[in-house]
């Protein structure tokens, strides 16, 4: 019976101890149990049965210690395995969250760049490149910056530049530009003079700003020193004074927006 127990115990130890311990010497009670068994057998062979029983009991105590120590180490190994498994799950969850966050950034950058390109196309159709050349160019450059950042996998920067392009291009309006030139008409029809012309809504909407017209056109006047001397048929320039877009010659059939100083 004793030998059968020892064999079973050795089988268990062979299965778990290579993982748990560096050598059999790490389980000292096992060696002691083997020594007691040997001494008990020698006492039994000599006929000293009382000593044999006592030594056998000591061997049993040591085997119980071995079993306790093995169970303790198995429990520790199980805890370590659970910790490793938990660490693996956390690492996988973190990696998955990182991939999902990266995919969201990619999607956001792609969508924002697409919106910016649509805004640029709209601005082109509204002749933004003609009437708002600096604004249009700035928006175009911002889109290119967004694409460059996307190619470099800098998705946050790509989204930033695309939004910048949208904001810049939104300043382009789909409206008829104010006239850049005006042909003077007879006084008895329209009372044309720099003061009255400046007061019209499509010019400066303020007659007090007449000197802007005078200074821009006196080089083409017969008498530059006399601002009142303008003649019917004279084509005068209406300079932009507040960054407003002006193009073409005034046409009475066109409805212009009212000039406003921003």
C-alpha cells in the first residue's frame, strides 16, 4: 500500500514539479519521507517492529508535508496562469481599442477631406478662383496639406487641415460681385458726380466716401484738380476699399448686393 502511494505521488510530482520547481531538491520533505521509509524497512527486516511503525509514521508525516507543498505551489501556479491570462486579455483589448480608434481617425479624416473637396468644387463653380483668388488658393493649399498628412498617416493633422480648408472656403459667397467700373451718365438723368455715385448701394453706400473715387480716377480727368469735372461716357474705376470683390462694369439690369464695410 505504501509503495503504491509513493509511486502515485512520484507520478504527480513528475507532472507538476518540472513546471513549478527547478529540481527535486526543492521539495525537501519528499527526500526525508524516502529516508524514513528506508529506515523503517531496515527496522522491519531486523524485527524491530515498533521502530518500523514509528519511522513509517514519520514518513507519512513528511509525505503529507510534500502534498501540502505541492498543492500550495499548484495554487500559486494557477494564480500566475490566471494573471497571465488576464494580462493577455487586457493586452488584446487595448490593441483592439487602439485599432478601432485608429480606424475612426482614418474615417473622420477621409470624410472631412471629401467635404473639403466638395466645398472647393462649389467655390470653383461660384468662380471663387476669379473673385476670391487668395481665399480660393488658401483653401486649395489646405486640402493639399490634408492629403499629405493623410498619406503620412497623420490622421489628426489631416482632419485639422481639411476643416481649415472648409472654414476658409466658406468665406466665398455665391453672389454677383459688385461692379468695378461705372460709366458716367448725364447729370439731368442721374445727377452723376463723385458724391452721388459713392452714395449708391452698389458703390460705397455712403457719399462721404467719394474721395476714394476721385483719387482712383483723377489721373484720367481733364482737370485732375477739379473733382466736379466729370463727363457723361467717362468710365471710372470703383476701387475696393474693404476687401470686397468687384468685377465688370455696372449694369442696371443686374441686382447687386448692398456694399457693407465688414
